[in-house]
C-alpha cells in the first residue's frame, strides 16, 4: 500500500507544476511581451496532452475576461446615455452661432477692402522709392566699372594691348570687387581671361608675322651687314697702310653693328631701297619692325608668362636657324648660292644680336653662343661637303673671299670665328688641288703644242722677248750672231710663266687669312712644291711615256728639264719678292724642283734607252740570214748597215745631251745589239748553222766593232765601247779558227784567249754547226761518210761535244 501511495504524490506534484507553467504563459500573453517563442515552447513540452490542457486553460481565462467586460459596461451605460442627450441639445445653438459669425466676417471684409487697397498703394510707393535710392547708389558704383570696360574695349579696338592689360588690372583689383554681386560684373569677370588670351593670341600672331618677315628678309639684312663690314675693313686697311701700321695687326678694332642703336630706321631704309623691285609691296616696317617682339615680350611679362614667351621665341628661332643652315642642293654650282647662304646666316645672327642688346632676358649671351656654336658646326660641315664638289679654282677663291667677309662680319658682332679660319686652311688645300688640276691641263696643252725643237730668234728684239719670259743666260750663245737658236723649246718659257701664274693664284687665296708674311711664304712654297713635284712631274712622266714621242723629242725634253731646273732659283727669288721674306730665314722652305726635273730627266734617259733598244729590235726582226749558206756574201748584211747608219745619225743628235747620258745610251745600244745577235745564234728554233753562215755573221759583228771603234759618242776611253761585243767576238773567233784545243786547255784560266765564251753557249752553237755540217755533206755527196777528212772532223766534234758537256755538267754540279 505504501508503494502505491508514493507515485500518486509525485504525479500530483507534477500536475501542480504544469498548472503553474500554463498560468505563467497566459500571464505573459496577456502582458503582450514579445517574442512569445520561449513561452510557447515551454507550453509544448514532451508531456502528452500538453496542447489540449493549455487550450482549456486559455478558454477559461477568456471566459473570465468576458464576464469582467460585461460588468464594466453595465456599470457605465446610464452615464453614456446622458452625455449623448446633452450633445444633441448643444448642436442647434452651434449652428445658430456659426451663421452669426459668418455674417459678421462678411461685413468686416467689405469694410476693410478700401483700407487694404490704400495700404498696398502706400507700401508699393515706399518700395519703389527705396529701390530707386538703391539703384542710384549702385549705379554710382557701376558707372566707373562700365566706363573702364568701355575704355578696355576701345583700347582693344585700336590695338593698344598693353594699356588694355593695365585697364584689366584696374578693373580686377579696384572696380569689380565693389560690384561683384551683379550678373554683368560676373560676365565681365568671365570675359577678362578671354580678353587676355585674345591679346596673347594677337601679339603672338604679330610675332609670327615678324618671324616670317625676318626669315624672308634675313638675306637682305645679312647682305647689308656684310657690305658694311667689308667697307669697314677696307677703310681700316687703307688707314693702316697710310699710317704705315703693320698689315698683320688686328683690323677689327671695334664692333660694327648694323643695329647698334635702338632705332632701326637706317637698316629699314636700306632694306626698303633694296626691295623697290620686289614683287610684294612691302614697307620698311614690314621688313625690320621689331615692335612686335617688344610688344609681345611686354604683354607676356605683364601676364606672368614671360618665361613661356622666351621659350617659344627661342624654339622658333632655333627652327629658323636650322632652316637657314640648310643649304640648297645646288649651292656649290655658283658663287651666288654661297653668297645667299652666308647672307641669310649673317642676317639671322644680326637680328639675334640686336634682340640681345635691346631686350632684357629674351635672349642671353649664353643662348646666342650656344646657338652660334651649333650653327658653326653645321656651317663647317656644309662648306666641307659643298666645297668638295667644286672643281673651279676661281669659284673656290670667291668662296674663300665670302668666308672671310662672313667671318669678319660675325666677328664684329662678338661671335668667335677661329674655326672658320681653320676651315679656310682645309679649303686652301682643296683650292690648291683644283689649281693643280687646272695647271695640269695647262701643262698638257703646252706639251701638246710644243714642236720640241730649239727656239729660233731672228733678231735682238725676239731674243729680249724670250728672256723677258724666261731667265736664260749663255755667254757663248750671246757671242753668236743672229739668227740663232736657243737650246730649249717653246714649252720652257711657257711652263715658267705658268708656274709664276700658279704662285700668283695661290697667293690670292693666302691673302686676308690674318697670317704673317712668313706663313704666307711657307704656304706658297709648299703649294709650288706640289705643283712641281706632283703635277708637272706627272705631266712630264706621261709625256715621256707617250708613243709618239721619239728620240729627238726625248733629247729635247732632257734639255728642257735642265733649263727648268736652273730656273728654280729664280722662282724662289720671285716668291721672296712678293712675300718680303728673305731666303736666308731659318724656317723658309726650299723648292723641290731640282729633284722633279732630275727624275724627269732620268725617266727620259731611260725612255731613250728603251726606244733605242726597241728600234734595234725592229732592225733585228727584219734580218734574213741563210743559215745553210756554204759561203758568205763577202759583205755585211743590209739590215745591219741600216741599223748602224741609224745609230750614227741618232747619236749625232745627242751632242746637246750631257756626256754621260749620250755615253750611257751608246753603251746600252751596243750591249743590246750584242745581246740580240747572241740570242739570234742561240735561238732554240734555229736547229743548224753552216760555217758559211758563221762567216757571214762574223762580217756583221766586224761592222759592229768598227762602229764601236769609230767613237760615235765622244768620251769613251780606249776600246771600252768595243767590249760590248767581246762575247760575240771570242765565240766567233773560236769557231772561225776552230781552236778547240786551246779553249779546252785554257778553260778556267784568267789568261784564257776565250775567257768570255761560256761552255753551254759554245756547246749549243757547236751542236747546230755539227748538224749543219752533216746535212751539207749528205747533200753534196752520197758517199761523204767514207771521206777520211770528214770522218776525222766528225770525230773531233763529237769529242769536243763530250768535253763541253762535261764542263757544263761540272758547272751545274758546282752551282
């Protein structure tokens, strides 16, 4: 029983707890505390029938509240009925009061309409009065602003831009702040920057027109400046010479500016006169009116953009400088092209120099120096290129004169020009090259026109004419009576005159280079040396090598070069006289004409030897020996006699040559003739030689020896000339005498009779003679091999051949 009672108490306890939970949940729902999620979750627990039980509790609570509401309504019902009754009574009185109020308001409004109209009129009049007073006051403030703005417009109209900028400044700082609240003032304030930009654009447009005008007429400005500089230089030079001042002093004693004064009217008038015939009708102000530069600079400075203007001006002038420095492709063809080029550059820098001195800060000395250094490098490069195309020395000389004037002009404006004078030294070398080319043609023409014969003079007058052109002295010739002949040909005085003309031409370039007389003397001597050692020497060498120049002409050329060599000292005196520099000066260069003419003589002598040998070869080629003849003709060959006669007549012409030259030519001819005859005997194509041919050949050699012994050219000692044929003589004697035993016995001894006979030469000729003897014996007698004498001779020849071959082999082994 006890066990059953304990569970019942527990269940009762749980029931009580659940009822408490439901009550608490209902209390929370009634209090409208949100959220209700927690409350509702506590209701819906795991206990069975929890929802049903909660709904029962909720229905009981609702019924209780309904009963309380019904009690309250029953308690207040009578009071509500009484209040409604009283309200219905008051509604009738309210309607009556509303009608009375409406009527009273209508009557009041009708009575106040006239008062309201008069009051509004008074108010309107007072507002107008106040507005008029205010307008008058404001107009008194605005009128100066409007007057200043009108003044600004007028200044803009008449192009008084600087004054307009000042007016703008007054408007902005003084007048406009007083009336800044007005719309028209705001419009003015907005227009002022636009007006400033307009002024800047207009002034910049004027500057561009000025730059374009300067670009077009810079050549006129430069031409005028160069003329004035040249006149100043001429005047200074004349004055210095008049006062016996040293010519080498600096002639640029002061600056000579075209635009030295701020007033440019002088240059403008000059340009206007030069431009009278121009296609465009331009005034002086159009040509050189610097006011746009001043105005634009002033305007930009006032506007605070002075640096921008300076940069723009310098940039544009740099561009113009590049255009000015760009030459025309055909500039090198005429001097006018160079003159126009220099004039434009001078005009450009004259303008820059003027701007430098009449403005502050627009251009600086550093800027102009930098611009000039850039231009100078470009000018030098252009002149190097274009001058290299020039082949006319006159044009090069005119170019030099232009460069000197150009340099002197710019030096007068303070620009350094030393590099230009250095360039002139380069151009001087080129000028010398063009002179050398020109004189090379002159020399060729002189040589072509020369007859290469002594100059005939019929009387004293003709003789004086010749010696006035060429320094010739010959006491022996002076003793002869007229008519007579001078040893040199017509080309000698002509060459001498042309060399002097070359010196004059070279001197023209050396003038005005600001160099001392010593330097000029040195330059003249160097250029003259080039003329002699290169040009004249080359012309002489080419002349000597020409095919149509014969022995007579070569002899005359040697004589001519001898006299030209003697005249070199007179050329040195000539240079000293025109430069006033004594030849005893330590640094004075000497003329190299002596070596030039010696080399030409040596070449002519060599050509004489060559032509003599060629002529000998021509005679040798027509030789027609019958190498199988049984007996000689008893007289020398016809070709050889003709050759000897030719040599005799030729050597007679050599009487005017120096002795050694004639002797060398004669010896060379004899030696060549001897060698040619020896080669004829030893020719490999010649297979056999008869003793009759040897005899005929011996007769020819005898004639050669007789010619050598006749002393065709004086000066040989003893039988020196005959020694040229000693090899042939000993060889022929060996075969004519048939003295082989002596030759073989004495071979190698200094006292040998046939010392000059080489074993190989003897062997070759002996084999040819042996073959000739055998062929001759066969033709004469079919039984010739049975003759005892012939057999003995054949055996002897075979024996000698064997011995000669042993000698030849021994020589080769020894070698």
